[in-house]
């Protein structure tokens, strides 16, 4: 079955068996290994990507359902010239250790800040509830998201 | 209970909201004086003056992590690579009467199968080589692999597993570690389930218990804990034309892994290359080989690279877990709550194979009495086999379990004697030059200072009122 | 996942026809947050997936003379962001917020959740106390029923294999009714309810009017606590009355012992949460 999606602004397609999940298609057919396979049942969030503006577990979405959609993966967060403020702040704060939760965490955080530019700590926790991390204890991740939010707001008002 | 003057939740919220990146925070180490070696400063100060301590550093891999460019094993593919799946045992303890992979071999996409009798040397382990690569003829826990299949796609490998016919003769099993201690319990290996033990003796514990004002006794149990690394165990095996095998693996201890591969494959180490890549969480669970010899052999048979990744289900039943401890603590104290004697029995649920139990029992035993000055100690620790998931290394190696026991009992004692829980610890705690339970002189001890400072910051006094 | 066929029907009628044609080997796919997991681990006989998640007929949130209509394929995320829902059925929004996590709610549909029909379905109690009705569509056309009649047992609804849940209606007179929802799980996110409860009521001259109490995860399906409701009707609320009603509610439930909690603990939760939602509903009613 031919599935055509727009990934990170570029049209991509692959011929995949109908039962292929979006995660599998991204990783194996399109070579975008940023989204990870952690549990395959939608609990850990390492497979999180944005489809048509909302964050989803790509391991639970059939690739065929995403046909015609706009998909944003971690590979699309930074542009050619600079890192996304979230990526900068994650790096500055040392928010990631093994890094496996990183792509999913960053995508969920981006999804939050796109909708709610000034979240409270509670709202950050709520937004990241579907992304598990076994290494860090979440503290620096939350700090980095709060800091990135500040950065993004000051960037807009500073001009 | 009175409300605390410091509300820890709003404090945390504030801290998280205001936190700045470390690079933006000032250094706290005095840098006005140059560092000169050798450092002839008093012990504590020396630590503050070395070039590294107190410096801000960025993780070198932070950039790639944020970009999603870090390559974990499952992100690596090779041309013509196959996928392997492992068939796990149906019983916690059984004899395999027969395995028939002939139907599986005919399934679409299947290029190789493997069973335990094909492993050149089917045993490995860091202390005792009691663990098989693929169990044969005895399976000792539900997570034991009994056969493996390599196929072009993962689904083909999974489908082929269903066609493997295994005939089992179930054997009596033992799950409870206390039951496993008994002579008449089903045996997992050999004549006894006790496979390692440790004794620590100091002073005369029975005499001191008799002379104690109060004696407290309790049994504490801790549970199985699975590491749940976000990245499941993963490996890829590939051979070159010169008979050398390379494994890309999430394994942490690659030199030990290479030894185990040399042993199980009956190959010289010089022909084995292990590449341990960036790992997505280990915590001790990736300290020993799992599938690597299986993949090496499948790869040899199929003449193609073979990859295998644990499912999350495999992670729970087949990868190692933390040892459950059953701990009997008998503690004698005087009327001021000063500990005079401590007698401890530890029973480690050692799972089906020994793995890192040797280290765990050692650490657990030495740390069992707690960071307290006790003149009379007896620790008797036993590790027993059970027909459950192999218990292995997990951060702490026995320390967290005993800590739960001795700290809980400390609170019991404080409560019974009407002594402040902080105070009783200050009365008993280690200081500089205290002796450990095995009579090691301890230095750089800041236990009481830490407790006192922490108590101040938490608002311990206010909370008590 | 095992080989499957995937079909996107052009209309609800086409979907029903496909399900009728393929019988047990076909399965309707909504958000997939339950079904896709099942297909990976125990696919059973399923060979064909009929993706109904995009069908226009099952989308939309609108208020009409009849009341508030929510299409079955509306996701929990969409419900949480919809201004009409926030204003008119705030406790259904609150219940939606407790489902899974953000990603689950962006895929998971209210209809799919009700059709999966686990006793702990979070939106069920909040809908039940608002006298919600559901529309089922099949080869014989549409039929409408109170939501309680939709649930038959754990993972079993009244749906025939060819039928689909089309939409959920909250009757006009129930919109904006003082209501409260509470859920207790072992975590604050991605948690199954040990107990979830909702209440709705009005106050008329200081007396309780038309009380509704619904409980989930404490019986084979979500249930109404009819005896507790009957006890409260027409009475002046006091703390003691509320507690007595809560205790009556406990007697109407059959909580189980499992690895998450004992039946005894669940009974204590039922009592506390029922008190809580009744108290909160009364506060809202009193403000009016």
C-alpha cells in the first residue's frame, strides 16, 4: 500500500504492508530513526511525533491512516541554521542522560509550547505525562522546558 | 499533625520555574589561588581545589541527543540484515524432551534456526558458569530461551516461532526463597539451592543481645524490580570473510562479554569484536550477555547480519532484575537507643542463574548493619536459586534492600523509645574514623553534618511541632 | 503485527456494509489506542481493519434544540479544547483530561473508549449523570438508547458485529447542570481508575432535586447508584446526609481484589469520592 506523508516539510512516500505502523514506516522505510521503539504499546512516549498539529504515539497509528498528513519528527525541530530553543535549553541544562526519551520528550514539549507559551510547572508535567524517562528524574527536563518557554517569549517580544 | 512552615510543593514549583542553566550560574569554588600539585592542603579543602570539582561541564552527547541523531543499536541497519526472535519456555521448570524446528524452517523468510544443543559451550556466568545460552535440556524459568529463528522480517520470525514444537516434561518448581532454603524443596541446580553465602562476625552478638535493654525484631521483604531501560536490549551480529565475528550490542561490559562469547562459541578472543555503542539506559541490566552468542551463530548459519531487540515483555521476564531480599533484623539497644548488637539474616532470591549475585550478596552483607557504630554484629546471608527470572546487577547491588530494612527498624526503635528519629541516628551514626562492619576505617565521613544540614533545610524542627 | 487489510470506507453506510460483509474477521478502527495494542499481542480472527476514524458523520460537536451532540470519533483532546464542552459539560471535560496522557487523548476517541467498554472508562460516569444517550447505526438504520443500556459487561456492549457507535447526546435540560467528577488512580497520569465517580444534581428551595450518581471500575460496567439517588431526592443536604448516601452507594457496588488494590480499599475510596463529588455539586448548585 502506497503511503504518502509530508515529513518535516518534505513529501515522502513508501510502499508498506497495510498493517505497518507510522513508527515503523518512519524508522525503517524513511530512515528517520529519531522516533524510538520503547514499548510498542503507547505507554512510554519514545515514539511521539506530531501529526497534523497534535502529538501522537506513532506506534499506535497505522501508517496508512497518516496518508496525506503533515508529520513533524525530531529531525524537523532544528532548522538548517539553528537549534530550536528547546534543544538549546535541553543541552544547556543537561536535561538528557542516555537520550533515548529525548526525541519524544522534545516533541511533546514543542507541542505544549506551541499551544501554551507560558505554562506553569504543573502544565509542563501534565503535557509530558506520556513521556517516560528512566535516567533523569525529570527535574532538569522541566527546568529546560520552562526556560525554553521564557526564551521563546522573550524572542517574540524582544523584536 | 501541624502543617509544615515550608510547603515543599510550592518550593519545588518555584525552583523549577526559576532554574537557570548551569552555565549561567556562578562558580562557588574560590579561584583566586592557583592550583599547585602536590596539594598539601587539609583533606576537605583539597577536594575543593582540584581543577575539576566545581567546574561547569556540558555533556558532550547533549547536542546529538537533542537533535535525535544519537545512534542506538536499533537505529543501525545493514544490507541484507535478518531479524531474530527467541522462543521462551512455557514452564518455570521443565525438561525438554524434544524440539522440532523443521516446520519453522519452512516458513517464508526464515533462513536459520537454533536450539540449545547446537551451542558449542552452552554455559556462561560471571561467578559460576551456570547459565545456558539457550536452555537445553533443562529450562529453569519462564524467561529461558529454548530456540531462536532468524528471518527477513520481524513478523516472519515471530510467525515462525509459533511453528516450533517443544515437548516439555514439567518438573516441580520453587518460587519462594524461604522455601528454597529447605532441604526438601525442589532443586533448581544440583543438590542444594543455596549457591553462595556470606558471614560477617564482629564481637559477640548473642552476649550483647542478652545485655541489651530492649531487643527489636522484624522481618522485611523487598520486591522484584525491573530496570525498565527505555531502550530494550539490542544486538547485531555479523561475520567477515576471515572468520571474525563483530557484535554491535547494548551490552555494558564488553570485555567480559567477549570472554563469554569466546567461551560459548569456542573461539579465540582475537576473532571476536564487541562494539558497545551508546546505550539507552542500563542501570545494571545490560551488564552481561543475553542474545549475543545466539545471534552470532544464527548469523554464521545464514551468512547474513542478524539483529535482535527484546520486546518490552522480554525485558520483564527474560532480562535480569533486582534481587528480592528477605531480611530478619534483631537489634539490641540500650535505654538511650544506642545500638549494642545487630543480628541479621539475609535471604537473597537468586533467580534461576547466578549472574551478579556474588557482588550483590557481598555488598548487601557488608552494608546490612547500616552506617551505625555497632560493636557486635552477625550477618548471615544466603543466596538461593528459585525458578524465577534471573536476578542480577541493579544500581545498588544489595544496598537499597538492606537500607530499607535498617532505616525502617531505626524508626521502629525511635518510635518505641520515644526518641526523635533524627536524634537516634545522630547518636548511632558513623563519624570520621568509625569502623565499618568489616573493620575498615572510614574517612571523609560527613554523615552527621549532612543529616543536620538537611534537617535544617527541610524545616525538620518546624515539622515536628 | 500480523498481515492485515486496511480499508477506509467512504461513508458510515459503507463502513457498516463492510463490517456486515466480513463479519468476525473485520474490526472497526477508531483511535487505535486499545485496538492496535490488542492486534499486536492477541489478534484473534481479525483480518480486516475498517478505519472509521475520519468519517464525517461521526465527527463534530454541536448544540441543537435536542441538546449537545458529540460525534463518536471526536478525540478526548478535541473535547478538552472545545468551548461548548468547556462551558456546558465541564465535568465531561474534566473526565477526558484524566484519560491516559496527551498523546493518548489526541488519538483516542470518546466513542472508541465507550465501545471498548472497560468498567473503568473515565468519561462514562460523567456522561451517565447527565442522562447521556447514544446513537448506534447498523444495517437496519439507527437506534438510540440511554448510555447505561449500551454497556452490557466488561468489554461487551450491545453492538452487533456490523454496528457502529455514531454519536453521543446530552439532553438540553442537562447542559450546565451542577456536576462533579473524581477519579482515583495509582498515578496522576496514564493511570487506570481504581474508582471513578460522578454526580449531578440541582437544589430547589434548599432541597436536592434529581440527584444522579454514577460509578466506574467498581462493577462489571459503569453503574448508577440508584438507591443512593433515591435516598437523597427531596432532602436538605447536610454532611451527614452526604456521607450516608455515600455509604449506600458503596452497597450498590461490587469492587474486586486485584494487584492494584483490595476490594476493601476500593470501598473506602467509593465512599470518599462519592462524598467529594456530591459536596462539590452542591457547592455549584448553591452558587446559582
